[in-house]
C-alpha cells in the first residue's frame, strides 16, 4: 500500500505544481518550478513517514502545494502591472477602438430605450403602399397644410379619373375623448374616410377594420400613445364603445407606435362614411396614382391641374409620401455619401503620401494598419447611424419634419467631422505600432529652410519612428515624413516598447 | 530602500525568521506558522523591494546529500535596516523568533 499510495500522491502533487506553473510568466517559470519542487521534496520528507501512509501528512503536503497557486498568481499579476503601463495604453490603437466601441454602445443603448428612435427604426410599422400622394393646393405655400375642402374631395371621388384610382380624405380637430369614470380629455382626433387605412396599407393591432359588429356606431382607431396614456393599456378596450365629441364610437383597433406619418398628429381616428364628413371642412386628400400618373412624377412631386365645369382651372401639387416613410436609412445613406464627397474640402484624404523614408514596413504591418483604419471607419459609420437618431428623436416619440431635419444635420456633421478625424488620426499613428506620435518638438528655424529643414518632430513612444512635419512645405519636403528608428535607439525606450 | 520602510507584521516576521537563520521558504513557514500561500508571495515582494536576495545552493552540496538544491534567502543591508526599524515598531518580534545571538545571551 505504502509505495503505491506514496507514488500516487507524489505524482499528483508534482503534477499540480507543474500545472500551476503555467500561470507564472514564462521567463520566471523554470526557476519557480525548481524552487517549489525542491521545497516539496523537503516538505514531504519532513511530514510523511517512512513506515506507512498518513492521510494527515498527505493533507498537509497538499495544503502546502495549494499555496503555490497564490504565489503563481502574485507573479502573474505583477508581470501584468509591469507589462501594461498607462503610457502604453494611452494613444494605442486598442485605446482608440475601445472609445469608439464605448460611444457606439452608449448610442445603441439610448436608441433601444428611446421610444421615438425605436419607432423610427422599424419602417415596417409605417411604410405605406407605393404610388400614394398627398394632394395640396398649389397656392398654399406652407407644406403639409389642410387645404382641400371636403366638397372638392367628394367631386373627385364621384368622377372617373384617368390618373387616380382611389381617394381618401381626413381632417384633424380637437375633441373631447371620454376615458371612462374620470370624464373626458381634449385630444386631437382625426376624422378619416372609411378607406384611408386600407388605402395606406397600415396594419392595425388587435382589430379588424372591416368589423361592423355591434350596429351603426362609427368605428375608432386609437393611437398606441393614446391607448397607453388615456386608457392605461387596457387590453379589453377593443370592441367597447366610448364617446368622442358628439359621437358614440366603437374602438376597433390600436395603431402601432409611430405608424401614422401623414401630416397632422392625432391621438385617435374616427372612420366616417364620406357622407358623414362635415361640410365646409378643409382637410387632406390622399390619392392613389395609376401607372400613367406615376410617370409624371418628378422629384417626388407632380403638378395637377383641375378643370371645373365652368371652364376655370385650378392648380394642385401631388406630394409623394416617400420622404416621410423611407425611414432613417435614406437620410443616413445620403449624408454618408454627402460627407464623403465634402471631405476633400476639409482635409487631404491621402494617407499614402506619407513617405516612410528609406524603410519599408512589412506587409503584415501594412495589413494591420489598414485593418485598423477599416475598423475605425466601421465604428464611425455605426455611430453615425445611431447617434443622430438619438439626438433627433430623444424627446420626440414620433416622426416630425423638425426631427427629420435635426437627424439630417447631425448625421451629416457627425459623419463629416468623423471622417476628418479618422484620416487625421491615421496620419499621426506610427506605422509600426499604430500608437499616436507625441512629444512635438520644434526643429530648426525658418531661416534655415533652404539649407536644412525646419518644422515639428513628433515621436512614437514605442521608439519605432519619428514624424517630421515641415514648417514650410517645399518642393523637396512638402508632406510629413516618417523616419524609422533602427534598434540602436532601443536603449532610450526600454520598458515602453510594444512592437 | 529607505530604512524607514514600514512593513506589515507578517513581512516583519518573515524578515526576522530569515535573520534568525531560517533561510528557505519551508523553514520560514515552520518558524512563523504562516501558510505557503502567504510566505512565498511575501518572499517575492521582499526580494522585489531589495530587502532580501535569493541564491541557489551549490548543486554539488545537494548532490552529496542526495536531495534537490534549495533556494536560500538572505537579508540585504537595506533589509537589515528595515528589520531594525520593524523591531522597534513590533517589540515582541525578537521574542517570537529569537536570533542566534539572542539565544546565546
């Protein structure tokens, strides 16, 4: 029993120390293992008996071996503290990518918790059918104003049209909405023709627009916001009858958050037959174009001339909904392209004209350098998508032309300034270790420009390169120039090299 | 390392044990009663701070005695000064681990 058990314990304890030694930095590992194995030999001799196996003794020896873990961990921790200095982290490529990732994470998080951004980022909720336009009086200079009298809408709908195959009408007005026991609240209520939602192709949650069960009451669709705010997300509201103004209406559905992108914000919409719409009221007309009318569209607009029975004519504009329902991608892609085109006006986009003196970096260094540049651009593009949306829709829960404008402006400037930063940052990074050059020093004087050179010299803290930036560009020294430091300079940078 | 360096009681005990002639890790453990997980990292720290220095035993001596060579620890000048300061700070240190000179008195 004794020799076998003793051998098993010895092998286990030596193996344990061998395994733990992997934690020790490679340079110290051999000596560390030698010391612990020697100490183990002495501990075993002191604790175990020659006569027979003692479990207490083996437990004591194993406890001694367990202490090796703390020792190895201490050495590992010490090597890390020694190896990664703040100066090395600061200005490094990882440091730069870390901050970009942090900004992206923050903007993505805000985008996910903001109701406005969330609604904007899901175009399937508000995308309307194609070939729809909003008809507006050409003499009215304000965009998206209610300009069409209901009588004209009825006349258009009654007559056979060559360019349009369907029309719908709506108008918005303030009315009292009864919310149960607490009486009513004044809300914006849209009076819409029965076919409007079907014409737009908007899906309504938890409801059937064709549902006429319950009698002759008008049907009402609530906005998601109104359902939350005024009815506390009551799941049993569908099918119940409430009072809106002078009407008893049956709630038939809830419109998804952000679904309504047409002019005029509303908290609820009453579906009314055309004959029930009040006379004299001006509103909006939505029309569906035939293919022949579609070909007349230019820049999202079409001019419409209406000839009346008395021979007079009247001009209207047909305005496409595309701008309102394209979602953030349209603005995003447009601003990225615009800022890319505008970038040369701010800075030279060339990175390759920075000559590397007589030294040529290896192809792997070049690949890493380009991969780093690509990484920065990818992060920037992702930030440009989320951050302007956060700014534009943080306080707004639905689309508005103002928010869309803010989105466009922020997207453009963030993208433009971001591209500029990416290029300038890349130019100031050591081609060997990608760390930012630092410690600028003035070299020479302007009077010696033609005999030597004057300008600013920046240094890579890893000791790989110097960047010479001419103070006065000349024909022989126009662009900044990298100067490679050979290994004879290493003694100056001991302890800071990462290359 | 300045002589005013203040050590913890544990580190002072280890320094005192080395001064008392317990010059390898297991010996320090036996003398102080501290576990290996405390003694060996403390030895590394003391060596890093140049209060002790280590030296491997000659292989020929170990071979003659048919055992592996051991790593011995010895106080440096700075370590001795620090130990003197620690003795003033912890008066019972010498009584816990008496040195050879103290024993002979």
